[in-house]
C-alpha cells in the first residue's frame, strides 16, 4: 500500500470510528502531515481519496469537514442539530453526461443483466392491460393519430389523473393537469419555467441522475443537501442552505426517493412546504414512485400540503416507460409550462394518451398496484438477503419504504466505478454511486434495480458482483 493510501485508510477509520464527528473540521494539511510524518502532498492525495468516498466535504478556504452520513443504512433515525452545515454546503455545476449514455446503451443490450437503470422488467409492468388498452383504442377510435394533442393534452386522461390526485388529498381539477412526455420532460419544463441559467437548485444527495442531467443541460448549479435513507432530506441543512444561498428551486422525491427509497413523514412534508414558502423557494416534487410504497397506505404528495408545489409524475414505473405519458401540475406556472411544452415537443403522443386513459377508465390500476407492491416487497427482501450472503462483511443495504431499487454501500476502499467496469465485462450493468452526485461522491455505493425476474441469471449476477467486490478487497 502506498503511503498516501495508508494515510487515507487511517483517516477513513478515524472518521468511521467516530474520532472525527460529522460536521467537525479536520486538522489542517500541515498539521496532518506532521501527525503522520509525511509530506503535505501525501496528505493532499490522501484527503482526495477520503473525499471521494463521500466522507469529507470541502469548504473553500475553510478546510475539510467530516460529511454528514447521507447513506446511513440499517440504523435508527436520528435528527441532526441545526447550525452544523453552514461551512460545508456549496453549489456546483453538474458534469454528468459522460455516464448516462453508457448506462442507457447497456439497457438496449439483451445479453446484459439489467441491474443499472431503474426500469422494471416487463414482468412487473401492467403490460397485458396496456396492450389491451392499445388494441381497444385502435379498434374503436378513428381520430387517435391524425392530429396533435396540444398542451395541456387529452382532456379525458387529464380528468382521470385529476381524480387520482384528489384521492391522495390534492385539490386538483382536470384543467390544472398538463400531459407531458414522461416525468423527465415534466421536470425539464418545471425547472425551465422557474429558473435561469446559473441559478442554484437544491437537491437531495444522493439523487436520481436523470435530474442531474436536466440541471446540467439547463446550466443550473446543484446544491447537494444531505438526505437520510429513511426520513429523507435534512430540513435543518436545507434551512441553512436557504439562508446561505439564493436558492431558486428545490427538486426532490419525497415518496420513495431514488436511489435511497426514503419516505418523508407528513410532519416533515408540512414543515418543508412552510420552509420553502418562507424562503420563496419553488418546490418541485417528483412523485413517480408515489404509487409504489411497500406499505398499503399511499404516502401523501407534498402537493397535498401546499398548492404552490409543482408536481411531476408519470406512468413509466407502472404501466409502461415506452408510452411516455407523464404529467405536471404547476399552478401559476401552467401557462408558461404549456408554452414550453409546445416549444419542446409540440405535444405528448396522442395514441399513448388515449391508451392510458382507456386503461385507467376500464381496467383496475389499483388492483395492479396492490399486486406489484406485494411482489416488490418479496423481491427486495430476497435481493437484500442474497447481497448480505454474497458480499464481503461490512456491506450495507438500504431498506426502502417503496420503489424497487436498493442502494448498496460496500466497504470503505471499494470503488464502484471499477466495479461498474468489471461487471460490464461480465455483461452485468449497475449504476455506480458517483452518478448520483454532482460532485461524484458515493464512490463505494451502487444502485441495484430489483425489478427483474428472480431467476438463475439474476442471482448469478448478484453473486458475481459480490465476488468482484471481494476481489477489490483482496490484499
Ligand atoms: C425519480 C425519477 N424521476 C423521473 C424519471 C423519468 O421518468 P420518465 O421515464 O417518466 O420520464 C425516473 C426514471 O428512472 C426516475 O427514477
């Protein structure tokens, strides 16, 4: 082991062992050099490694601070005290585009085991019902493809969506629903409507990488807010961020966030809405996993706690990602969003909108949801158990409240970028941790898509990944 690696290891152990506490400043570089009897450049190299593991945050001109444990897995909820994040949060431009296309291409290869992208295998989607709906639309409707359904979109579908939103305590009328090309498009439209290039947007950390690409493409700056794998975004950190920076918007996934699977409590949601209103920050809620909670109680959207929230969602995780049908509810921003929708893509697809309407109107979406939630409960349990038996000691796995992905934290020195390369060579695709952070943190974490048939191939892939991690730890 090189000298700087050994210093990095010692610092890692000291941080993990609690010798340096979250929020605490490490001794300066010179002091550390003296303590370890190494050169300053050795300390600088070592600190880079520890920072890459997500254990340190660097505050310009202030030094290195122990990061708050954003991936606190398998431990009880603790609330951090306010006042501790002041020095460590800073917005950063996002440079993520190099990653995503590799992952996207891997999803097109049929010989690759798809543990990377969060796309359910067709076994878990309402494929049969959607096919039936598509057939019915083609058989009964003459006018489904000879025109644009300009924004706000197909009226009967908007009516069905409004009814579902009312079921989860959101006071939404049909006229307020704008159909989009999926949830990603809804997020783009929402952010475009409320920001200008250069603006600061607060996000959960780690967060869905698709959002990072949107932020990158719009020239915005991302401010990563520590996020607990159980209770969600840290409200104390967010409150300080609002004080310290001119934050224009905060985009978050309060129900079953991707990749952590956390779910905010109603109390925290209410507090968040109040906090954002006071700070004049636009909340943008991505509720794409909202219907996929593992308990039978549907967790309420942020929108049900305040009408100023912009709400984005889609049917991509339940009915079909390929239909590209999502929606946005945006209150006072609706007119601008409809215009942006027109500029971006003229309209959402006509045939797909009718098929989703047909499905919602004449088939039992709720029965499908009940069944798939129960399958995800079992599936997540099986995958977690297999990871615990196949991965080296010290590996931790999230316990999501919903959705179908797991977040895995490997022992400290593991690089999931290396794991990503090694796994792809064996035709296994994973989503490495740094994809989920603008600063490419979470070097030792990765996300697993569990919505795959529980067959020999899937199990082989998980066991193989465990072996590859083991290999990295071998002396
Ligand atoms: C949290 C989250 N938001 C949005 C999207 C994109 O959704 P859509 O396919 O509807 O555009 C995804 C897809 O992975 C997601 O996980």
